[in-house]
């Protein structure tokens, strides 16, 4: 049986057969943005690929749903800026293939103290990788963005290659093109067991599937799915309050006047997007949240986040109402260093893990998908993966 969502056709597997006669080149577990990007990359290369998703699609239970994400080349770390060069090109290619807009270039603004470490690290990374940017010293910053009220010593970097990713449309594009290139997508297929071997077997309630290689992109369910492998990573699942703030003057914070933005904010980082997905409402969020379990996201008290953000918006965005007009939620799966794990599972050269994207993996997904696919094919990845190795964390007790 098939379900159709726009141009996306999802196979709902109602059989009880083990399907042991079918061996895929790669089986991808998890149809969030990273898993879908990996599946898209593999199918486009002609690999026989299966993508399994535990929930019926589309859904909002993980980290990849919603209308918007920020994309940018401005990063403090060189390796991300390097990856974003190619990721930006792939986003453009994906939207051409899909036939609808995925990336809207609005620019991106990194804000912080003039000559402070945060901005200087961004400048260094952008400069080393030949990316375009403009540095706005404090006076120029205030003149260009009069709707903002930051301290007089604040400056900014303008990244013209930044902008808005239309998250739901991007996910739909990945999955739709994956199927167009011959991939098979099955939702409502929760993987309950993974059996290692030269051919890996994955059990679901309705069927079992086999693949020469497996990519696991479990999102906030990482700890659960890794436990049977004896792998425990220091992952924390947190609930993010996605907050929208109404403009006092309609159109004053639109994409033509305000780009996407980020401020380090003394350990309480803030990110935002102009009035776009909800006309007249600006998206401004704290890049932190209370710890939670993946199955109980609505049982967590996040009042402190909203209270803190009320004060922030009141102080720095005088053109917005100082109470959120719309409140939604998202989930981050954080690592201690906020860099993901992209590596083989220990003692398994045909099982690859992508996890712990710490709330900034969506923009990187075109390159992450490529690298995960290369690892699954036994190839040398296009980028150095030292910052993402699984063994950078010491073995964890308490399995």
C-alpha cells in the first residue's frame, strides 16, 4: 500500500514476510534530515538503498520538522565553513531537481563584541576558506539594523551566503528525489533489532530487511538504539522552545530588512529568523533547553526559557511585542562539544552512525549525507572526520 504526500510516495509494508531474498547495498535507519540526505546521495549514485522510518510520515516527533532553519557559512570552526561551501551548492541542486524552493538567501548576521573572540573566529574561518563576508563595526552595525538594540560595543559579520532553509520542503525534496532515483522508503517501520554480520539484518514488527551496510541516524532515540551494541555516548536530549514574536509595526522585521542571525550571548546563545513563515512574527529562540526523554517532550517544564527570552526580546528588539505570540517545540540531541558523531560503530565496518547534531546539523545535511554514504560504501570520505570520531568520548559506564 502507498501513501502520497504531494510528490512523495511512501510504501507502507503490511507483509509479514522476512524478505530474506532481498539484500540492499545500504539500509538507512531514520528518515530525518541526515538519514534522508544519506539515502538521497546513495540512490543518486545508483546504490540499492532502503530508508526505514519508525513513525508514519510526515511527523513532528524528532528534530527535522518545521518550516524553517538557518543556513550559513560563517562558523567559528574551519571544518564547518569548509563543509558549508559544498552544502550550499547541493542545496541549490536539490531544489532544482525537486522543482520547488528549498533555500531562500536572506543573508546571515553573526553578532557580538567588536574584536571579540566569537566574531574574530568567524572572520578567520571565512577568510581562510575564501568565503564572502562583510565586517560591520559598531557604528555601521547600528546604522544598518536600527530595529536592534545591542550594546554600543557590538559589531557584526554579514554572511551573504546565509539564509533560510525551508525545512519541511527540504525533507520532502530529499525523500522524493531518493525515490525518483530508485530508492525505497518505508515508514511505520520501527527497527527493533539489528543483527551484525557481513550482511546486516534489521528486524521490524512487520518484516526483516538485509543490507551489506547500514547507516543509523536515530536522532533523539540514539541511546536506545545503541544500547544493544554496548555503545553509550554522552548524549543529552533537550527540548527547544521555538518562539515567535509579533511585530509592532508590520513589515519592520521582514527578510528584506533583517537577515537570519545568531548571538553567542555569554553561554546562552540566541538565534533568529526574520518575519517569514508566520507573516508579522519573528522567530527568536534560545539555543538551549531543559533535558528530556524523547518520548516525553511535552512533560518538561520550560518556563525558564520563555521567561529569559521575554527579557531578551524586550531589551534587544524594541520593535517586537515582549511576549511570544506562538510557541512550538523542537528537539536537540547534544554532545558535550556540540559536534556530531559521524563514524563506524566500534568493531563494525559496515554499520555507520550519524548522531548528536546538537541543533545545527540541518544546514550541514547535504555534506553529512554524502560522508555517511561514502563510509557505508567503504570509501575514504571527502572531509576529515577527526572532530566527529566516536572514540573522542571515553567509554561510558552504566550500560
